[in-house]
C-alpha cells in the first residue's frame, strides 16, 4: 500500500453526485501525482464506499496523470 491515502473530505454515501465527483477528483489526482497505482486508488475508493463515505452509485472508470504536462483527467460513472 502506498503512503498516500484518498481522503473522504466530508463526502457521504448520500452526497450530491456532482459535488462528490468534484471533491474526489482532487484526491484522485493527488494519489496519481504521488505514484499510487490506479488499481490501488480504486481499492481506496471502494473502501470509502463500504464505510459510507462516498456515493455507492458512482464508480471510478479510469484516471490519468501526465507528469510532463501536469495534465490529468478521470472518468466516473
């Protein structure tokens, strides 16, 4: 497990979806910047969902960070 852990930042299972996505985007980006493998990021989000700290109706599909351009993107369904 990496040293960086995705934080819930006050998100709950019933948080409004757009706000939750906006908040978690920064956490996913921070994890990728800290070289956390995407699979581990997904596992951390799954754990947050199990604890009721992230909407269960949202799923991280993919995420990308390019260190050369500092560009990042991700897809949540």
